[in-house]
C-alpha cells in the first residue's frame, strides 16, 4: 500500500467483478468516480487501464487469424519500418 492507502499490485477476481458491475451500471467514463462507485481501493488510472486492457468484452485474445497475418505482412512489405524511423527522427 502507498501512503495514500490505494491498493497496488495484482487485481483479484472480486475487484474485477466490482469493476465490471460498476461499468455495466454507469458506463465508461468519469473514471475519477469509478473507484468510489465500485467500492474499490484503487486509483482511477488503475481502474481505467484494467478495464481498457483486460476486462472490456470485445478484446480479442489469442493468436492472429491467417488473414490478419497476411495483412500485416503485406503492409510491412509495402511500408517497411518507415513508421519506426519517423518516431526516431523527432528525438
């Protein structure tokens, strides 16, 4: 625990359940209210990231489909690593 009393570390199944229930009831957004409404001892950023990266219903997990792999390879052949070099030009 930090000096603010906010829980850090791995999320429990119970916390995930409370966060899902809160989002189902109030919807996404107003993240500063989510920990209070859900009864969680987590910061708003932690709640937002947990929802967006792990708990959202439409997040696809697992391997890429073959058509997705083909698209990635075609785009890489067409564009190369140009996107990466653009990032380093600004440094």
